[in-house]
């Protein structure tokens, strides 16, 4: 049977690109976002939900298991960014960032892991950011939510290792998507200059790292964080 991949945050940007990439590989792809999907394919299923809505996520994963009987890969792609001095950051903004970035990753990982544990196989890829190791001013809250994901990734990798599940994370550099539109150009230039390879990341760069983690031959690689662009922790 075709591999089954679940991808969060698929309405635009890298999420939408990932859906199209895996459909071309003849995977069964299940996506979700707060908005309707523009992708129409017999191998694609879309759920309209918020990634921090526990009830909706439980129902979504139950529905996938009922229809396909398995989930091979989970890509916790959904995320929101924010650039603001912490002094002027509202509590509501902090709650929103953690709800989408961390709580969403936690909920999907928990529910999908239950399916993967029964089938004794799974690949989970979470998303962090180079803003975390670079300690970028103005991104304290965003980076803190991703630091939580990193620790979560490395700890649960141990908890599910005996079930044939690997859990890793990638830390992309800035990519030219809607996510960075609001960030001043000089700030982006400053960030790119801190990378060993001084350019924007691409969707292909991200897919290359994801494919490495998801390969069946990568069953001895878990609890790892890969930052792109030559950034070191």
C-alpha cells in the first residue's frame, strides 16, 4: 500500500509544497489548516482545524486510521512566527505562538504516535528554527516555543525508540514565504549574514533534510536537530 503522510499547516508555503511533492511520489497525503485547501487530488484528504484543537485532532487521526489503517510519516509543519521586543509583546501573542508551535506539535505527535506504536514503525519530523541557536533579538518568544519543541523532540525520541519510531527536527533558515513578509529587510540581511552559507533557504533544502530523516535506512537516526545554512548550536 502507498505510504501515508500527515502534514500540518498545508494551506500555503512549505506545507502546500510538501503536499504536492508527496502526491507526485504517489503517497497518500493528509493535510490540515484553518482555511480550506486548494489542492484537489484523489490521494489527498484535508481537514479544516486549528492545530491546538485537541478534540478535532483526535477525530482527524481516528478518521485517518479508519480509512488507511496506518500513518508512516508525520511532519509537524504548522507554525507562526513573530518578531517583537519582549517588553512590547502581549500575553495573548505569547499564548498564540505557543498554542500553534508547541501545543500543536505535542497534540499531533501524541495522537499519531499511538498509531505508529501499534504498527511498530514511524517517522516524525518537527520544526525548530535557526533563531534559537542564533539568539536573535526580537524573536525571544518564537525561539522559546521552538526550543520547547527541540527538548520535546529529543526526550520523546527515547520514549518511542523501542517501537521503531524516530523523532527528529529541522531548523530552517529564512525562506521567502508569507512568514517573513513583516520582518524588516535589514533584519533578514543581518540573519543571513550569520549563516555559513549566506542565502535564503529553499523548499528543496527543507525537503532534502526531511527525506533524510524519513528514509527507511535512517532507522538509527533519532533525537537529532539539523539546522540549515551552516548554523551551529
